C-alpha cells in the first residue's frame, strides 16, 4: 500500500490553506503575512524590552531605510522591501548560522514562497539584481541598528558583522518596541498605502 505523502500545508487564520512546498499566489493574504510576521521574533527573541522585536517591525524599518537610500524609488520596489522577509510568516526567522546548518532546503523553500508572494501583489517573481542589492543594503543597516539598540552589541562589534553605517542614513532611527497587534496594524497599513500608490 502506498504511503501517504507528509502534510505540507498550513491553515491560515484567513481560512486559506497554504501548501508550503507548492505555494500559489491565490493562497497568499496580507492579513496572514502581517499577523504571522508580527509574532515572529528577530534575533531568536534575544533582544531587550518587554516585547520581542518582530520581523514585521524589521520589515517596516527596511522599507523606510530603502526610502532614505533612494528617495525616488517607485512604490513597487518599496513594496518589495516591505515584503523582503514575508516567507517568514510561515517558516519563521532563522539566524544565519542555523540557515547554514539546515542547508539548501531552507533557501529553496524561501524562494518558492517569495515568488508566490511577489506574484500575489503584482511584483516579479524574481526581483531585478539592483533592487535586491538595495534591499540587502537596507537590511544590513537595519541589522546594525537592531544589534546596537536591542541585541546588546557594541558598535565596533556590529561594524564587524554588518559594516559601519553612514551616520546620515541612520540619523533619528530609534527602534521602539510595540505590542504585536500594533505592529501588525502598522504593517498592514503600510502595505495598503504602497498598493494604492502602484
């Protein structure tokens, strides 16, 4: 008798059933992404404060930094920045050493989910290299801020891991921890504003 394949789907709060191995754009909902990311902790939860620093909060920061790096960037690329870690709403946030230990399977899963999410919101499945590069730069600036303001890194240590930031780019960016529901609502509102600007 043939074996039943392992279950590879998750039921979302919206009622959607998302196949993690073969995701389709029609099963992606922003309410699920925003909710999931607001409850996923960055830094494995090893941050100061009464609330975890969430992937949703990080995503909002990366999108804001992209706007500082390239003020004339179109809304669709700002949307790509907001959604750059969106797959983590179902696969969680793994720190780089764990990703390396897990191997290429994690990356392949992330790529399939990213493509479905991008298509759902009118973005290309694979982003152009210059867009990816700018988002990665903003992501590293965000990591430096998080490391120094929340994760207990001294600036020289953060410089070694993430590169020393241009002070003008990060001026005034103070990270504030908020309850997950407030972050979820902020993420959803920013997504709606960017979609309206497309």
